[in-house]
C-alpha cells in the first residue's frame, strides 16, 4: 500500500510542479497535502519531496483511506 500511495504522491507532486494549482483545483487528499506542504515552505518547489515529509504524508494518507 505504501508503494502505491508513494507513487501517486510523487506523480501528483510532479504535476503540481509543472502546473501549480489555483483555488478551484482538485481537492483530493493528496493534492491538499502537497498544497499545504508547499505553502508552508515559501520556497521554489524542490526537485523531489523531502523524504521525511513523504513518509509522514504516506502514513497519513493511508490512515485517511482506511478510516474512511
């Protein structure tokens, strides 16, 4: 499960970097996590997600899926 969520998180991050979303953009859990992370950084997007953030995000998204 972590591998699949991680792959989707990386894919969505690449999409975010290529075309930063506007206010009416997708409101999926993964997109919201990436938007919040990038807003808190206030820096240009790095090439890859921070490994520590990525691990926490995967755990939280997994919890969201199973609890939902």
